[in-house]
C-alpha cells in the first residue's frame, strides 16, 4: 500500500494525469500553526499526540481560503446590519467588501486586482525541484482569452 517504488500499473494509469490546484495563500504556515493550536482548545478538544515533538496536523490550503471567505462575509454582513440595509442584496453587500483592507493591512480587495495563482501537478518530470509549474492567474484573463 505505502511503498517507496512506483508500480508500473499505477505509473501507466496516471501517465496523462494533470491536476490544477490553487496555490497556498501568503502566510499559510502561520495560519496552519494557529489552526493546530485552536484545535486542541475547547470547544474542539482535538488532541494532537505529536504536538510535544513539534508535529502538526495537516491543514489543507482550502481551509485558509474558507476562513478568509467567512471572515470577509461576516464583517460585511455585520456592517450591513448595523446600517440597517438589506443583507439579501448581493450588490449592496459588495460595497462592504471591495475597497476595504483586511488582516492587518495585508490584503485590500479591489475588483480589478483579485488574484489566485493556479499550479499544475503532473507525473511528467519538469526538471525542477518541485515539479510544479504556475500556469496563470485571473489578472487579465479575459484579455488573454480574446487574443488567442
């Protein structure tokens, strides 16, 4: 099951595999450390038997994106309700999201500047340390599509 060598059948089955994943956000290591710390506290009380050795549970990058999304939405919803506006008005809610600075000044959401970098993962060696290749982001994506 967990072998060091790759079986020929598995190699052949995945010879054309190409995965596209979002890159981890900036500061992800700090986020993962905080998640591991809070998982062991109430109300979660999820023990980490290797924490005394500096080991941590693996936190998927999507967890950070979900955390950010919930935080941004909750902050916008709170401001919307304080101002007695309709929380079901999506366009109205966006004014409480765009143009605001989040996370101690690290991020400012601007509709024209949103960026998520996607990385490919493949079984084909790319002659690099990580064998991962950035393939693009959404900055100017429409422009790039129109010129091809």
